[in-house]
C-alpha cells in the first residue's frame, strides 16, 4: 500500500506537529510520500524529509499554490493521485477545505476526522460532536482521509527521505487571496500545546479574558475559548475549542467559566487531565473534570496564577 | 441572481444523542429533528442578500426522507421563495453521503443555474464537512468555505473565512460555493404569518432517479459505539488544594 500525505505548510514552513501526527497515522497504512505545496515549499520539504516514516518527499512550488487555495491544491493532488491507495492529510482547516474537493474529483467519499485506523479500508471517526464513534469500511478504490491529530502521537525525526520536485498543473484561476488576519503570538499553538487554559461566557468580557491569558502565560500554555466566549467577542475565532473549532488533547486542560456544552466537550474531552473552575456547581463541565473547583473565577484565577 | 441553499434535517442541536444498544447507529426514532444549525445560517445569509437586492430568488433544497419537507417549510417561512425535496430514502436512519448529495445538487444547479450556492459548513450529525467542497469540485467552481463574512461585488464574491490561524479573505469568481460558519450571521426566527405563508409557497418533490444519481453508500457503517467515558473526578475545596493535587497526584505542574 502507498500513501500520499498532504503536509501542512504555512507560509513556506512545515507545521511539524500536525504533519508528524498525520505521518504516524499514514504509516499504519503503507509507505508514505509527503507532498509539500506552496509558493515556497522547499524548506518545508527538507523538514518533512526528516520525519520518521516518510519515505519520499514531493515538493511543488508554484504561485498558484500560495495560501493553499483549494482549487489549485486539489488539482495538484489529483494530478499525483495515480499509484497511491490512500490520500491523507491532518484535519486542519486547510485540509478540510481541500480534501473533500480531491475526493469528489476522484469520485470517492472523503472520510473526515479519522480518529482510529482499523485496517487499510476501515476507519473510526467521531460523529454527533463526539457523542458516538462510527466505524466505516470504504468500498472506494482510493481512500481520501483527514486525520484527527489529537489522537495520534507525532512521528519522531531522524529520517532522511529523498526529495523530488513536481510541477503544478495549469488551471483557470478561480480564486485569489486578498489578506490574512493572523494575530502574532508567542504562546504555543493551541492544537499542540501541553497545557491549554480556556475561558467561557462566565469570563464576561474581552478585558477580563486577560485573567485567562495571564494564567496561560504563567503556565506556558495556549489559550482556548468556548463558542459562547468567541460569539460574545471576548476571544478571537481561532481560539475556539469544540465540535466546529479546534480539537485539543493536552496533558492539562483548565476550563474556566465554561459550562460544558456537548459541543465544547467534543473538542477537549480527550485531554489527559481536566480542571474545571465554575461558580455553578451543577455545570456539566464537572462531569468530565478530574478536578473541579466551585468558585468565583475572578478570585480563583488570579490566586491560581500566583500559586502555580 | 438566484441563490440555492441546501438544507439538511438533523437531530436537534439540544437533544442528547443515544447510541443504540446493538451498535447499529444512533436512535432517531421519536427524537426532535430540526434544520442543521449551519444551514439555518446559510438560509439567513441568502435572505440578507435578497434584502440587499443582490439575490432575486432563493431556492431551498433538501435531500433525505419525506419528513425533510418540514425542514424546507422552515426555510420557506424564514424567507426562501420555493423549495425542492429530493426524497432519497424512506428510512429516517439512512444518511445520504455528501458525495451523492453533491451529485444531486450538481444536477439541480445545472437546471436552476444559480449564481451562488450557500451551504452550511458541516452537518451536526455526521460532522463530515464535505458537501460544499464536493459540489464545487463536481461543478468546477471555486469554493469559499467556513465563511464569516460574504460580500458580492460584481462578478466576484469577497469572503472572509475562519481558518486555524485566524481569518483569511479570498475573492472567488461567481458562480461559486460558499459554506457558512457560525459567525456569519444570527438566523432569524420565522414569524407566525410567515409560517402560514410558507405553506402556500411551491415545493417540488423529486427523486434521485430524476437526476440519474445512484445514492448507494460508498462507506459501509460497520458499527456505531459509545465514546470512551471519562471517570468521575473529585471536587476540591480551594485553590491551594487544586495546586497540590495537580502537583502531587496528577503530576502535571
């Protein structure tokens, strides 16, 4: 079996954590060829070549592949698809944009957010916001998958796979990039952080969200938020953890002022240790927390920040 | 410009999902069903485009069981002009896969010739997040997924997308597919007079055969199981106790 893996490349750099976790999943299926695509992708290709389990790297550099626009990226993958049994990517927003398009062009079903690999045709994935796990067996000739990275360990490095370049196919430019609004941050990335501190509606304002951020910074943690906090404007969209946001599984997850709607739990209940701080003792978050503290967050969080 | 909005009938957002004991699926008998929340956002966006004078007609489409008629009536009561039901199954537990849905939608798009299709980004039942992208692929159209802002400007749509790093704005050539994310808008409630009026709006009933599409699944569901449960934890009485537990017992500080 052979696997083509779409590596996660941001502005020419390899997103090592997401890619390395997808490599672990892909290596269970067969020999892995990693594809690094972008306006600049050579450096990402060099980095991908070092991942254990990658046996070959393809680098595609073309202006049309800049910003991972779905149309050009999908066309590239389809042009390379012959000879691969599986086409795989980490379930990032970029891959979720591209991979269903690839699957439809190949006339196969996409299998999104794979959390377990049973065999080459059979996969587990969460449905209903993680309230059920479905095992599906694909009858398609090729399998197109996105991998839920929080359930796989990252592949190590020490490899030295050969790197080849490939050309992007010509196609009509249907979409063009206008701008990115990305907040610069020194904090660890939410989906790969060892510790995540998240705030919910109970935090009450964007200003008071600084309490959450101060605790996170003391712990060297990433900052997360519930949908309610994002909808209310207390936190930016890329901090959202949950069914439709990011899925995290850190060593320690601290949920503050978060009631624990099933849609939020879907994004964090695989965390190793969960702490909940909420003034409502009946909040459902306490049912999944290893340690619960019923307290006013405006007193407890500064105290916790001081004492950790 | 005509706008097409596909809508899906799914288990209501607030209903606790129960896995059937025999592992054959999730229990949907006698459970409250509603329009997929992301599709409500898509319908609302289409209505707002009509209110701005950009859209001229809104066609809602649902592919599923006959009971999806109720979902279409909801879309009509919100403000869609007419509806198409494609009855693809008689079994309420059957989920028509995104690829088959996209193929039917492609055929409808070729008949209706909309300038824009607005889908929800994912359905909250199968969480697949695929139909819009697949439809765009089959039509050879551009796609603007996970939209939090949509502006139609002449021959293009300028769409801001919610992505892992923050927000990305792209410009796509029309006709195009947009998929709606949570913060695109807040859908309106249908008023009682509009619910009454919706009953008189046209609703066509079709079948997959009318469009020459085979809806047999590509994925065989082997089993459906409960997720691993977390063990109940302990309540602590103070921040000091919490810090002690995290250091000594959990070893995470």
